[in-house]
C-alpha cells in the first residue's frame, strides 16, 4: 500500500504512529474537535487506514533496528579503538627522564587510557595488562585459531546399564580364567572407604 488518497487520513496515520493516541492524532491531523472521538474511532475502523498505520509502524521498526545496529557497530568500533590505544601505549612515557613517575595530568592520551588506576598523590599507578589487550585484538582480527573446547571424558562404563556392566565383568573374568590368570588377583583392590 502507499499514501492514502485523502490528505487528512494520511496525516492522521502519521500522527497516530507518533503516540498511538487516536484523539490527539485526529486533532493534530486537522479534524474538528466537535465529534473527535467518533472521528478517531471511524478512522481506526477503516481497513485502508489500519493498513497504512501498520505500514508506517513497520517502517519505523525497521528504521529503529537499523539505527540500533549502527549504534552497536559504533560502540564496537569505540571499544576496538580503545584497545588499540592501550596496545600502543609506551610504558617509558609513564616516567620522567630522571626516573620519577609522572602525574596523571602529565600523561598523553594513549598512556592515560592504559591506566587501570592511579595513586591518591596523582601519580600514575597500575597499568592495564598489555598482553591481555593484545590477545583480545588478536582474537578480534583472527590472527590465530581458537582452541577447541576440551573433550568431555566419561567413565569406561558411562551410558551402560548395571546389567551390561555385570555382563562385561563376568566376560572379562572368564577370559582371564581361560588365559590361566586368577581374576580375583588381577582385579584392582578396592581402597578402604
């Protein structure tokens, strides 16, 4: 569907999707206030008006989703930029030429970004773990393969019923006997509880 033929109805649809208040939308669209409730009700019962409202609402939802994706992408880029700033921080710049620590206000932006904290005296304190920052950047850029999750190791008899376990035990005992071994002596001794 596209724009409605009557300009007032089209305006009503645009106004209605702003706050979903029919009376206010009808007034803003230019309908007279004398029978505004009846007018708003009549407009909302019109199939063409309802279809246009749904169309406008869907368009607004798509636009909001696109804006949210742009915002999310911008935030991800900001985090990435902060990680790069920290990775570029030069630890030598935390000190004066004579070896004394610089105050926080004396640091460049990259060095200040790399601070995890500072002393009450204003001196630069603990620095962010640079290796962790580089690891995060490496993962982001796919510089190495991720380690697969460790395999779950189960017991030898996991998934077997008690009856199946007993059958296996008896068969192993039989094989040991046939081989000339004493099954009682070959079995591991139980540790006291």
